[in-house]
């Protein structure tokens, strides 16, 4: 299946490095060619001899090798490959990639590369959730580097959480998907993401805590599957996904107009947390506090219902319309009611708000737990990273479209 495909595998430090031996076997079994770079950290977990024996190629470890660098090895290795894979991708090599560092063979090769790059992160759950690591990952996504999301489970250190490197079979599938599988090619998709801000006066607004992480992850996953994606995003700190047409808006009205203009599409995923109300009349100047006991009256009006509009469009309804329901109680019942009222095909429901420790369950979190609700079924998905949920949701979308 991978005949004539050349993969440069960079193995960085981490206990998950042992899994790359099985990955090399899978690639070779399917007639792919593997060249390997082993970092000093990687050598603490697997040996150059074991990697060389399985790949049937020389293993490269040293930036200062006289033989290799006489041929500009860090340039040649990247140029001769069709794809570069970093697995495991440690916090250290992710930081080097994000900041353009080049102090060893692996980081120098990555910086000199003009080829597509996939990374499979692996680290302690607290390290993975650290803001510094997440900021570095956002930078890599902005640069077009494709992430194979880590999974949740028990770690070698004994802790449990998101940080386990994906299994070799899943990484191999990501490689074959990159080369061959674009099941949504020829399809168009509309995704909404983030909050909306409804101005009260030039200073104040009505808003919510949505970060846009889930909607942006879905847009990326759809694009990687071959769809032509338009992302309509409210105010968010998330970087624009590579290869996606991004339209930035602020208010519900602006989002409605942008979505309507993007139709027709095959798939619509309304993940944005759109305000249900907006000020009946925005004040032209900042509302001043005139006295300690005076509270100004704020009149509200309903915003236009984007999901309902798309689901009930007479001429441009997408084949598949998916809504989101952020709930604080009665999740299934409220989501089922929304499905019926809006006449969409699926509703993705999740519980928002803080847990007993004060940690946000969905908004602003890198993780989520969802219910996928259709006319005939309710599925509760296990808590996972938003990237993993986006990937699994797109796989479900692909299966649905294949049946229609």
C-alpha cells in the first residue's frame, strides 16, 4: 500500500519510543521505505541497532557526523522523503519546532524541511495540558503541521489522563490517510466556532466563555479529510486552521449573514456558542453610572437562529446538519428537544460549567465529553481531547454520507 513512499521517522525521547518499532514493521510490511533519525533522548529507550534492523536502513543520530554532514545530511534527509513523522513527539522537540530551534540533527532537519510533517505527541498528562505546550501546539497547527492526537489512559508514570501516544496502528492509518484517503474530497463544509459578542455600548457586550477549540478542531479534521471548509469564527484566540477559508465575525447577526452567504454546502456543523439575545438598541456612548442606586434598563431581542435557518432552508439545506447544545442540566432531554425543534440531523451535547474542583468541563478546556444524539439513538462518548472528538466525529460524518 505504501509502495514508493519514503517516510522519515524522527524518534524523540519518551517511553513511547518502543512503539515505533512496531510502527516501522507496519510500514515495511506494507512496502514503505523508512529512514530514521534517533535523538539522544530516543536512544535512552530504543537502540540504533534495533531501529536499523527493522528499517533495514542506516540510523542517523549525529548532526556533527563528518560522513553524513559532508553530504549535508540534514538537508538530504528531508528532501528525499515524501513525509516526515515525529513519533513520539516529546514536549522538548515540540518546543524546538515551534520556536525554530536547530541544535541537533532532528530539529535541524525539521527546520530545513520543505515536506509535510506529522507529529504524534506523547508526554505526562500535566505536561500535555501545560499552557506552554498548548501554545506551542497552536503554533505548529498554524504552520500546517498535522497532529495525530494523544489518547487518554494510564501512563508509564502511573498517572492517568491525555498524553499517551496513539497506537502504531492508528499512526499507520494517519500515514495512509495522508497519502491516499481523502474520503470527503469533492464535498464542502461549513463550520461555526467560538462565541459571539453582542454590544450593549461601545465598551460592554453580552458574551460567553466559548474558546472555539472544538469548532476549530472540527474544521481542521474536515479539511484533512478532503472537504473544502469554510469556518465562520466568533472572537477567539485560536489560530486559523491551515487550508481553511476563515471568516471572522463578532456578532450573531454577522455570523448569520456569513453562514447564509456560504450556502450551499454538503455538511454544516454549528459548533459556535451563539448568543440567543442581543441588545434591542446599542447605545452610542458608554452608559454612565448616574447614582449608586440607579440600574439602567437593558432591553433585549432574540438573535436570528442560524441552526434552524440552515436546517430548514428550502433550496440550500446541506445533506447533513449538526448542531451543538451546551447544557448545564438535563443534557439528553434538552438536546433531544433541540434536535426536534431545529430539525437538524444530529445534536452534539456537552455539559458546560465548572466541576467540583472549579475546573471548566468544556468551555476553554482542551478536553470534552459529548453525547451524539440522532432521531433514533443517543451515544455517550468517553472524555477525550477535542482533537480526538473532532477526528471521530468526522469519521462518523464520512460513514453517514456514504449511506446517503
